[in-house]
């Protein structure tokens, strides 16, 4: 349990993450030292160690192993970022003349559509 306390202090885990870590150590007493060693390496590469611990909890409780390194989820693009990507590479000329090339004007209806 001393190793677990060292990990808690080193990464300043929040209360929920500490509870989860204790549960993992108690559940996996036979290989707790190995799990804590790998978990320490894993948490070193995490921006938010408490969140990373919470994400790993289910896997560790099920007997799974700690991955080699933590991979942050990709940031979601905002609508602004998406529109910039969409517009990149398009010139203004592409939009010009679009309305003039139609076969009939939009304002006029055909005789069969008149009311």
C-alpha cells in the first residue's frame, strides 16, 4: 500500500482517483507492485493523471494490463475550425455565376404551378 500512496502523492490524484487506485491494489494484491509500476509510467505521459486513472479503473479491475503510454483523445474541432477547413483551397470564382446558370429563374413559376 506504500507504493500506492507514493503514486497518489506524485501525481496529486483527486479523492475519486485515490479510491479507485486503492480498490485496484486490493483486488490485485498478487501483482499490485507490477501494476503500480506500469501505472506510474502510464500516468507520467497523461496531462490529467486523475482522469487517466479513472479511465483505466475498469480495465484494471477486470484483470487487464496497463497500456504502454497514455494517448490523449483527439480534440474536437469547433464549428469555426471545420468551416475554415472546408473553405481552404476554394477560390471566390467557384461561387460566382451560380445563380445565372439555371435554366429558369427562381422567381417565376411554371404555368402549371401558378395558383
